[in-house]
């Protein structure tokens, strides 16, 4: 709050220095002087506030007020936000006013005294109405800037409404916290009581009405959940159950209204720990989960506590496991991925192709994972089928997307989402760098690249793409997004190949999203939400540069699974058959011998002549000749490579 007050103070400082020092233009062309006063100053102050994520009271009247009306914050939280930001803004503004006064830069300018006097002498009703109109424009500037992903877009969205309210002579409470005290310091005949009760009080009340009713009133009731707190509480458990058990990621039918501001870009280096290579993340409750804080394993923290502070202005908690944002910028996609969210999407109206696309980052209550990846089960039938297919990585992104659309429909892979994924995919192994923040620190402590991969499986004889998937990596964790199969058995081969590659490349975990029967049959288990998030935060620092790759651009799937080429596998199979044939020959010879001469220790009931079972000399000689002949025949056939 103190920083936001100083930012708005800097904007007012610039406006007084430029627009307030144009007496000639003011006398000859007062309209032009008002434009100059509005264009240079306060827009710059609000841009600094939005980009840096500072807490401004006038913006919080709309944003936190909307959160309270939708039942997402309590009265005490609303009061805490408003009081803390208001007090902080006041302190920051007063501090900057004193510094500006002592700097002497306004010594020859009468503008600050004249502006302060004009504000303090306004009637209560006029000051109140001007406060309403002012914050209407200010909150619209914040609301429009939240829909822009670029710095130029945010600056444009802020500049027009803010310069308009200054040129129109409207009243902003935080700007007045700087301008009026500065005028008093420079000799304006205004008492503290006049300033507080005659100007600041009515303007503040007007700002609250303008933010709450004029901006968030219509938008909150149209797109959000204003006046629906009771309904939400009654249906909360049912909605949660539906989110957990829904198919396709449990995408809800609509999304809430959103607000966002982007954080500034920084860069830093992060190190890789060699001691953690290949270390399993571990099952919930197992000894290998010791890297997760104990309090996280003992209970499930509130989902809001797992969202880092810098992301909270960008994401609105929708319901259950879902958050929401209207931004489809690839940088935001990468940033939510690096924090453990699985990004999916929905439309504001399913029946309308022109409906607004809403991104729904999801933090599953329980994540279906394979860790360590050596726990994965691959059946013999899948290994046998694998020699019919070849595998590539990052060779046909559009083909995989088209395959997913053919099998599942558009589902959540809307054009805006595909465009963001394509931008991330185009960066290859460089990935899209994301900022890493520690706890609630506003300063990044490192970077971690997020890499998006396409896995392609083609039929070797036809060359057709028959299976594939999209996924991404954060450190040594691979997350599957979506996939398809167009040929019986190809999907199972693709999963087996991917799991084998992840193990060879020393990944710690395969994140498969929500639980399904086929995932559990592969060896997956459930990991609690908090444990998964802390696992992501660990590996993104310790092992940020683990890559998914093949030994060659194109490899036969059998070779990936077994480490031998299909030709070598066939030779080994032939040797196995040859050995089996030799054993079979020995068994048949032994059987033939028993049929002719009986078992060596065969017993009969009652007395019998022992000489009756003994062969004669002629029979013994004939048996030796036959045995020698059979042995020669068997050896000749084995030399030819066939079974006797």
C-alpha cells in the first residue's frame, strides 16, 4: 500500500510539474491545458502500480468488493484489505509529498497551491459525485488492463481512462493524499480539518460507490456470482464431487469474471543438483516422500494457500479444483505449469463457437502419478506389437493436435489454447523461461524452463501417424496433457514407449492428471495435492534442465523398449527356437526308448519272472544301431537350422 501511494504520488508530481505550469496555455486554451495535465502524470503512476502488483485502495474497492459479494472473502478480509491499502496509500503519499517539497523542484510553480485550494473548497456533494465518476474510470482502466497480456496493451488500456478523469476535473482520493498536503506545505490556506472532512471523506466515499456499483456491479452480476453466496454454499459439496469425478478433466460449463495484472520480468540463474538425479518423488505416505514438509503430508492445506502470491491477481478461484483467467498468453500458461497447475480451458457458452475462451488451471485434489517410473508395468503383448511402429519427438505437433480433435472433438483444445501451446512448442529444448518465487517474496529467485513436447507414433509400413500425445516438463516431472490413438494397440505402445524414455532420461515422476483405470493398470498411484505441488517446487530448482529425447530422430518402438533393433530381436528369437528344438529332440528320443523297452524300474503286481523284462542280445544290438542312426539324423538337422 505504501508503494502504491508513492506511485500515484509520482504521477501527481509529474502532472503538477508539467500541466500545472502552463499558465499561458491555461489562459488562451484551457481545454488544451487540461489535456496536458491528464496526459502526463497519473497514467504513469497507475501503470507502475499495476505492473508491480502494489495495493491501491481505489482498485481494491472493486476487486476485493467483488470477491466479497461472490462469497470468496469475508467481511473481516474485506475490511482488512480496504483499511490496510488505504492507510498504506496515505503514508506513501505523505512521504512523497514531503520529499517533493524539500527537493525544491516546485519552488517556482504556483500550480500545487492552486490545485490544493480548489479541491478543499469543493462542496461535499460535488466532491462525492466527482469521486464516483473518477473511480468508475479508474476501475475500468484496471479491468481493461487485466485483459491485456502485453505491456503496450496495458499502457493503452490505462492511459485513456486515467487521462480522461484528470482532464475532466474528477476526484481521486489517493491522488488527493499527495496534492493537498503538498499544497499545504507550500503555503495553501487550508486546515487539516478542511482537507480531511471537506475533501478526503466525500471523495473516498464516492470512490467506493464508483468501484463497487458502477464497475463491478454490472460485470460481477453478469459474468460472476454476485448475490449468490447462499446458493454457492448449498451447492459447494455437490460441485466439488462433480469436479473430482468428471471426465476429460472435469471442465465446468462457464467461468467467473476475471481480473489480472502481470508481474515484471526478471532473470536469474538456477543450479542443478547432481545428487538428486533419478531420485523418486515417492508415494503418498512412503519413506521417499521425506522431501515434502511434514505438515503437508499430515493434512490437506486449503487450495488458496498453494497459489503463490504473484499469481493471485491473475487467477480467480472458480470452484473446487478450478481457477480461471481470460488470458491465453503462453507466458501465463508456462507460469501456471511451473506452479503445479494443469491448464485446460472452457467456453463461456458451449453452444456458441464465438463464446469467450476461459483458461481453467486445475489443481487436482489427488494427482495420478507414476513415481518412480521404474514401477511402470509393460505387458508382453505390448512389447510384441511394438515392432510394427516407429517413434519420433517434436516432429509433427499439428498432426497430434489434429488426431486429438478427430478422436475427442475440440474438447478443451480451442484455437487460443493450441496457439499458446504451439508458441511453447516452437521453442524446442530451450523451453519457455518462467520466474521462480520463494514464498511471498516479490523478487524472483531463479528461472525454470517449461518445455512442451509432442510424442508421435507412426505405423512403420504405412507411415501413418496412428497415436500421439502432448505433454510438458517442469524440471524432472513430465505431465501428460492429452493424446489420441487411431489404431488398435498403438495407444498402449505409445504409453509404454513414453514411460521407457522417461526412465532412460532419468525423470523422477510421470504426472498423468486425473485417475483412470488404464493409468492404474500401468502402475500409477494417487498423490495428495499439496505433496504434488511441493514436489514440483523441489525439482524445478534441483533439476531444471532434464530433457526428453531419443537416441536417433526416428526409432523403432521395439528398440526403445528392449534396447535392441527388431532384426536383432528376430535373431535372438530364432536362437531360442533352435534351443527349444534340441530339447524337444531329446525328449522324443527318450520317449521312443521307453515305448520299446519299458521303464527301468517298472513294478508289477504279484510275482513275475524278472527275465521276461530283460531284452535279448539281438534286441539290444538293434537298439544301439537305431539310437546311433537317430543321433546322426538329429545332428544333421540341427546344422541345417531346423527341428528334427
